[in-house]
């Protein structure tokens, strides 16, 4: 192979490695570290209806905490690989996430959760090249 082809193959390999590194991986709530009490601001986990939120592990975005909102109220700041448990009334709630102001603040991503009395619902915060996402999870 000539030098130009070798350079192209090298660039493609490096690009592929970087893209793979630009996503996060799900972590189970049992394996995640609990958010410290100093970063839990609202909705203590008392009661029978719970929302369990786990932030993915991984290097992409790991240097920034993400602010998690419930019905417009700042509920917690989660770091990479952390989990928080919130006690909520049954019914529909709007949850949102955005990077902390130290990391530019960014746009708020929101979605709705509908909690039935006595149930626990799990959501996952992930970071991809497309931005932040809050999605259902089995982890």
C-alpha cells in the first residue's frame, strides 16, 4: 500500500475509535453510585411511588454534572454512573435534564412520565453525539 492509503486507513481507524468513545453506557441502578445527599434537592424517596433515574457511565460528558428537573423543580445533579430515587405522587410528571452551568448549561431536554400508585419507574440519562436523552430503561 502507498503512503496515502496508509494515512487514510489510519485516519478512519482513529475516527472510529473516537466516535465509539463519544457515547455512554447504561449502568444498572444497583451498580451505580448513589447521588450524594448534598446534590439531592427535592422529592425525597419516601412513599410508595418512585422514579429511579440513572445516569450512564462513560467518559463522554463525564466531567459535567447534569441537572435533573421534575415538574420544573431542580431535583438533583447527577454525575456519570450515579443513581437517584425520587418519591412522587401518582400521575403525570414532566422530567428534564440539562448540563450544569459550569459546562455551558445547554438546552433542556424534557419528557413525560406517568406513575401509577405503588409502582417504581426507571429512566436513564444518556449522552450521545446527538445530545442528552431521558429514556426508559430495564437497567
